[in-house]
């Protein structure tokens, strides 16, 4: 079983998070207030360690150093990957590059507010470079909650099936989503209200792309994600 962790900045008590819960590569890694275990979007804050890679539970992308010092999520590269492989030092609680342990994850300028960027910086021993790993105890939550929910609400399997059927609806959808880059572009039909509650990233996109009063459907473009991956996300 995979063990998931919050990565908690010692100076602020806040956790590493993929900005806006994005599924896009190159999304920033920031610090943010820790969500509860039952929050539907908690997976944007959860990570697991796969060898030297630190993988986000929500997106499946790994922590990566972009050009300069910015820390982002990015698709995993073949090993060895100098800017994607990390080592957690249990003695000083730093997370350093395997290829150069003098450089570690750092909360920019020791900020304590939400949305502060995570960067790569030369190791100096400050608390903004120290991180505590806290295990996400998803097992007890799932094992105790699911049987009770199913017992009390036996309509849930049917409800889940209804939501899957909505994805194939060609009559009542209210948004077109164009995914991918030429020549690999696919248009998906969807429902704004469902997207709004399932994805903070899409919620922000939808806020500026609402349906027009003349009846024209809303339209957004997501060029930085493969259609095959987006189809899985929708489901």
C-alpha cells in the first residue's frame, strides 16, 4: 500500500501543495494551509516517495526544478534525472537534490502566508528549509466511512452511474473544452457546475469563460495536457 504524506514547512506549519490543484505540467509548488483528511481536494497536498522521486497524489507528476530556481510539478523523466530526484535528510529535515545536496527545497524569503512559492536554494540551515513528513491516515478514514455510507445510502451506486452517463450527454452540456495541441486535439462536452466543484483549477478557468447571454456555449482551451489524460480526469 502506498504511504502518502503531507510535507510540512517547519517555520510556517503550512504544507506543500500543487497550486490550484492543477493537473497541468509546470504548475507551481506553493505552501498552503493544511486541509483535513476528509477534504475532497486534500490530494493536491499529498505526496509519496518513489525512489528519489516525490510524486503528487492528485496529478501523478513529480517535484521538479524548472529553469532558475522555481519548483514545479512535471512529468517524470527517465532515471537518472538530476532535477527530479531528491533525498530527505532525517538529521536536519531538509529535502535536497540527490545530484547536489548543497541545494534544498526552500520557502521563498521565509514567508509564512499562503501561496508562497517553493524554490531551490543553497542550504543554510534555516527553518524555512526544514520540512516534517506527516503520514496521511487514509486507511482508517476509508475503512470506517465507506461501509456506513453504503449501508445508509444504497442509491450511491446508481448515482455514480448517472454521473458517468452525464459525461456522454450530447444534449444538455454547456461547455466545450478543447484539449491538446495540433494535430492531437480533442473537444470534450461537459457541464460547468460539475467541473466547478471537482477542480479548483477548472473553477478559476471557468470564472472568466462563463456562458454568454446570447446562448453561445462557454469554451476553454487546455493545450498543455493530453486528451487521453484529460478523459481519465473527467471520469
